[in-house]
């Protein structure tokens, strides 16, 4: 309770940083980070093809985050009365979970720094440690967004291939099969886009944080104190 009182006593709300690039870009990062992991985590999709045995029989394969496709099975009822249990192929959970993990950690860091910017600006600027630490962590996140977005982009391409009904109908041969519906991938396509948007935001924000650190030097250097004296 005493610690909480000390923390609250030092809190001083100041919306000024939001009007500056440092705070405004951080808010954009907060929003787009949520969009990135929200469009990936919790995704559920399905792909459907039809077996024509006089009457049409729909076969639907369901899949979803974290895209461990072999854990998803579907039954194919052949025209001769037999049933075949088939599994989707490919485990793409590592790239998907890595992407979501970076998003969640980025969201938490954005939340922490926004509280620091808006409520404890005096603490953030009282020494060089705050901006320097912020610059390092922001740079690390920019690199992580590059890696995880690239990995998830490749993983998503593999997910599309593994769940393509045009490929899955090969499992129902020799019966006559046809594609009924493709899985809706718009949400996952958006997740990759949000990932690379976050890369741009976090990398660009490094410059504005860098200006707050002691490493930044003014563009206009002061004139040299040792100048020659003109003679009349």
C-alpha cells in the first residue's frame, strides 16, 4: 500500500507527449500491435469439397490457430460405403505463435511506455537511462517484427497450400470430387500486413527516441571559439 501511494503521488498526467511524434507513434504502435496478434490468434477456418455419389456429400476440414494441422482430422465417406479418416498436413505453429508472442509483448511494452510518457514524463527525462533503454528495446522490437512477420508470411503461404481444397480432393479419389468453398484468408493476410506496418512504425520511432538520448548531436554545431581576430 505504501509503495502504491508513492507511485500514485508521483503520477502527473500530461497529454503533451501525445502531440509529439514520440507519443503519437507509440499510440499507433499500440493500436497496430493489437491488430497484428488479434487477427492471428483465435482464427478458425474451414475448407470444403464435395463428393458426388448421385447425391452430393460435403466434406469439411476445419483448422485454426496455432495451425497444428495434423491435429485436425476429417472423414471422407466414399461412394462404395467406406469411410476414410484423413488429417491435414503440416505444423506451422512455431511461426504463428512467434508472431503472436511478439505482438503481445509489444502491446505490453507500448502500454508501459505510454503510462511512463503521459504520467511520469519527469521520471523518463530526469536522466539519460530512460530514453537510452527505450531506444534499445524499441530497436529490438523493430528487428523482431521483421523476423516474425517474414516467418509468419512464409508460414501463411504454407497454410494456404496445405488447406487448398483443390489439393485435398486428391484424397477422395477414385470418387468424383469438386471444390465447394475455399477458406477465408483475408484476416490472416491482414495480420501479415499489420506485422510489416509495425516494423515500419517501430523502426521509424527509433529516430525520435534517439533524439531524446545523449547520442544525438544538434545539426548546427556551435562556432569554433578559437577564431582569428580580424585586423583593421
